[in-house]
C-alpha cells in the first residue's frame, strides 16, 4: 500500500470538518438548491407534519374551564398548561419543569440522536413541508430553480418570484398571528382583528415586524437556523455518543466507492452484513491504518481494487440534503436527520439491484460491529433521573392548591394589649386564585380562642387569577398563650370547605 495514497485518503475523509458546506473559501454563502425528495420516509414525515400542523392550528381554540388549553402570556406573567393556570408564585414549578425538559432532551438525544429536528421541529416542518413545497410548485425542482436564479430578469422570472414571495409573506402573517394567539390568547387576537386598525396601531406594527422576521427565516436564512443559530443543533456534538441512533452511512458496506459501469452490474448480496467488517471503530486515521495492517485488500489500491463497495458515488444523497452535507463523511453538526438521503439512496439501491439501507438509521457501533446497543448504562442513569424529576413534578402539581395564601406578621409590630385579658397581633395577607373559576373565600381561625378581625373590607370572592391583599388582627386571650410565641393556624374556606391553611406565630409578652 502506497503511504502517500493512504495519507491522501485520510486527508480526503477529514476535509469536510474544516468548513461549512454552505460557505465558500471567501466566506460567502453558498445558496443551496436541494433536489425534491421522495420515498417512504418522506411520506411518513409528511403525515407527521400534517398531524403537527393540525394540532398547532387547533390548540388555540380549545378551552378548559374558560381558559385556553396552552397559553404563555409572558406580558402578564400568566401561563396555562393543559388547562392548569400557573401564576408567578408557581415559578419553582416552572423551573423544575424546564429541568425535566432539559434532561428529557439529553436522554432523547443520547438514544435517538437528532430525530426531533428531522420530524417535529417547527423550523423543519415549516421549511420542508410548507415553504419548500411551495417553492417546488412555483419554481420547479433544484435544476429549474438554479436556472431561474442565474437567468436574466424576464417577465416570467418576475411573475414566479413575485408570486412565491407574496405567498411566503402571507403564510408568515397567518402563522405569526397563531404564535401571538399562544401568547395573548386567540380571543384577544380575534378582537384585535375585528377592531379598527387605529385602535391597535402599536400591536399591528409589532405583528408586521414579527411577520417580517418569520418571512426572513424561511425566505433567506433557512438551513442557517439549524447550523448556526439553534442551540440544540450546536449541542448535538456534545450529547451524541457512538451508540446514538442517527442517520448514518454504512462505510463498511459502501467503501470503496466505485462508479457503476453499464457493462458490469454488481452481484446481488444476500444481506446487508455480507461485506467484511473491521473489528473496531474509532478515529478514522487509526481505523484506516488498522485495516491496512490487517488486510491490504480491504482498501483498494490506487490502481486496482479487489472489492467494490455498494456506493456508486452518484451523489444523490448530497443533492437532496437541505443542509448541503455529504452524509458519507459521517455524523456532522449540520445533519438534521431529515432522512432525505435515506430515500434517495434506497431508490438507487433498488435500481442497481442491491439491498436497501446503505444509508439508514443506525449507530456508529451498529455499523462497525453489526450489533446495535441502545440501552447503555448512561441511558439507564438519565432515565432514572428523568423518572425522579417527573414524579416530583406530578407530586408538586397535585399538591398545588387552588388558592395560595401568604400570611405574614406586620414587620416592626409587637403585640398590642387590647384589654386586661386580650392581646392582638397585626398580620398582612395575600390571596391568589390559581383556579380557572371565581371562588367565594373567607379567612377563619383554626386555633381555639383566636379570633380574626379584618381591617377594611372583608374578602368575599376571588376572580380567576386574581390577587387580593389586605390586613387583619388576631385577638387571643392572654391565658391561651404558650409563651413568647404561640403557634396559630389560619384557614381559607370556600363554601364552608377548607381550601388552604397557613401556620404562623402569635407574639406575646412571654413568661
């Protein structure tokens, strides 16, 4: 084996790591024209996208007890998840839910790689299943789009470009309003739409700006959102392990690549595992060197080869890729696991009478050894942490009352001597209705001898989501005191039923 040739092979396989496929040597963007995909995975992704869009467009109209099913009103600090109202006082539950979600992302990525990105990420769904389809419909496939862009500005080009961007912006306006419905509520969005424009000029301007940003993402930014902006995409290289299931090229079966000749058709293989496999998989340099030492025939010499791989170097997997990568180089940051390369490669394998799956869902370990191990020690550990966090979430939400009560002794105030036998303490209270309906409320003492005297107007009802503040005195007989501090219990009742209680201290002179 010629050492210079070996070095060239190693250099060629590593060359993709030092640049993005969408940036040229001068740092300018390379505009991608992915070929229209087709195949079983593309059909399945289309149906998943239809279900996603149906849910996305339907949820703002679903209500539970008068509240929208999902609402993230950061402006008023009001959040509704699955019909449950969460107030700023539930911030600890929100933090815990975010921690649970992060652990879930880590676990999911460790096992299934970037599957989320390719199937249900809103960026991918809108880009590939809406905007890209419209582009194919108006401008044609990749070759026609490239020819149109490189050609002169004719009436036909103006018509197609104008129509495409008008449809793009119209969709951006509709989707932006739906996103707004998840923030301020669909009822409010419809009210703004029905009211005169002058009544909501500020909101209208903000919506135009947001629609413009949304339009820009899908008309210009496109794959750059996944490759340079999305934090999950940037974390992929940290979260993935060699046992993660990803879209992968079977280098063992596919190499060395050989252009297909019309005079010689490859002999059909009985199975995908027919090709010889290396004992280990690690660093590409070490892998190639170990194969050379073990058996020089596993790599073709520069002049002649003793075995040809199934890859015929048609490059269709590159032409259909929406991020412009060559999946044969291995797992890369830019890969969103959209499966377009799998469909393209399977179609070629059918035509040349070779088994499907040269590019498939698999792990590095599975390709190198023929064995796929999903449930590793790391997966079990992440699963245990995730289950514990989910259990804690459920426990805390189940214990969350419909009314949150905060009672504090008035700062800087000691006890007051009302008469020769009774003392009083001053308290402040805050009542927060976390339910989705109005509640009648009443403050009562659950401690024998303690009597509550409300300062000002007595609370009688709490509207949904309302926060009510006030003050009250607690009067206690001096002979009931247990010392300088006496524990008392204040209850909040609704229609005679206890819905919350708070323990506090009653201060006395001591003994």
